[in-house]
C-alpha cells in the first residue's frame, strides 16, 4: 500500500503555470466620490429553509449581486442544497431559488455525495458565473472535495461540472470558503484549505477554463490554519488572513506573497481575537484593507469591521455590524462594486443570511 501511494505521489505532477500578476480593483466611479454622504443599509435575504450558512457574493456585469449559501434542516443534513438570491443594483431582493441540489450534483458527477456546503460564487471577466462547492461522499468535512460548475444565465442553470483534483492521495480533505482573485493571464487564484489531521491554507491556481495547474501551501502544517482570505496589495504582493482552528488561541493568522501567489510566507498573527471563526478580507479601491471578524475570545456574538491603511501592518477598529449577547453573526463575505459600494453578507443566528451595503464614508465615520 505504501509503495502504491509513493508511486502515485511521485507520478503526480502539476505543470508549471506561466507568470502572471494580480488584477487590482478599479478606481471608484464618481458615484462613490470621497465627498459623498455615508451609505449604510441592511436587508435580510429570503429564508426558504430552517437553517442557512456560509454565504458568498458575486458581482454581476450589470451591477446586480448573486448571493449563494447552503441551506436545509441543519448543517450536514441530506436535504441541504445551494440556494441563491438576486439583489438588484438598487438593493432590492429579487428572485431566490435552489441553485444546486445534492442529488443533482451527485447525478452530474456520477459519484455518491452525502453532504454539500460552502459555496463560493464569482463572476469572471467574461461574465461567466462560477460556482465552487464542497461535497462529502463519506465521513465528515475532513473528507471533502471541491467541485466546480459554470453558469451563463446568472445561476439559473449550471454546466461543465467537474471535481477538482488537487491531491494524489484519494483527493480528500480540500475545502473552499473565501473569494477568488483574478490574475492578468485570465487564470484564477482560489484560496482553499486542507482539514484532515492537520489544517493549513492552500492557494490553487486555475487556468481560464477552471482546471488546476498550480498548488501552493499558505501557512505551514505545524499550526492549525484554515479558510484563508486573500487581498492583493500590488500587482505582485498580497496578504492572506486565516482562521485559527484552535479555539483557545482565538487568533487570526497572517501570511504574505511577493510573487503573485507563487510562494507564501507565514508572518505570525494579528492583535485581533477571533475564536475559531471565519473571516473576510477585502482590498478596497482606495488602497486600504477591510477585515470582517468576530473580535472575541469565546463566541461569535459580535461581527465587527477593521481598517488598515498600511498594507495590514496595523488595524483600526471600525463599525460593529451586528451584536447580541446570545447571538451568532458569522462567516462574513466582502465584495466591492465598481461604484465603490461595499457589500457584506453574513450568517445571522444560523437561520438566515443578511446583506449590508455601505461605503467608505460610513466606515470612516467610526475612525478616530
């Protein structure tokens, strides 16, 4: 058995990708001028299932949003599916629908699937809506695989389903959670993570058609780091922040790259507590960084934003988005539109998904 595993690992090679740089966010349009008024409003998305979690946001070419999450009786239940809602550029909730059922994915991939979860949606530069979704055939989340699909009608139907092969050892224990990053050659940087036995972040480089051709580790396997969120700082530099899976540490891990993700270096932790909880990081159009986290040593009762204007070296507390003594406000996702507006989705009490739209002026109102 060991000999077969060794042969498989030796034979499995990932071709070297061409050089590429990060695609940086465009400058804001006039609608988001620095002298504009503060903007902040919140809506709750439809709740077609008793439980909802792990939302992801895609900005569409027309300025509308597609928000995906997994919903069902509870996390890990057989009836969990990937749900999606449309939000207009004016902030109105439109249709919502079951975008992908577990049985549908099982039939498309011709393999047993017991659990699905953690959708990541993203609209590529060609206007194709991409969906990555985690599935489990046997066991728990540590036995996960990542599957990719594409939609050319805004998420109503899906095509080109495939299972990403990122490991020669049974292709197990790879999950996704955070938004991808576009690169200059049309390829995609997809943050991911490994969760079997030990936990570490991954950077998966996909070609324009969505097939993997590079894989790098973010943070060493000696720790317990997962769910990296990546923000470009320049065409070649990026920062990654990671969830720590050791609750008593309540830490946010930090890593960086100086070669557009070809290699990553661990850089300790931030002075912001975060108790084994998901986070979101976004490079804003003004050059600052925005972080959404649960700043506590024990729970997810408060979701707060933090700003950095020095490439993540120091962080200043900004607005509290949601807080309640017995609440859970978790798994944030952050995106920014070409108009400069920032959209933040998060899980509310494990029962629904909330969407907050805000601008930099509202954020700056909380800064000293």
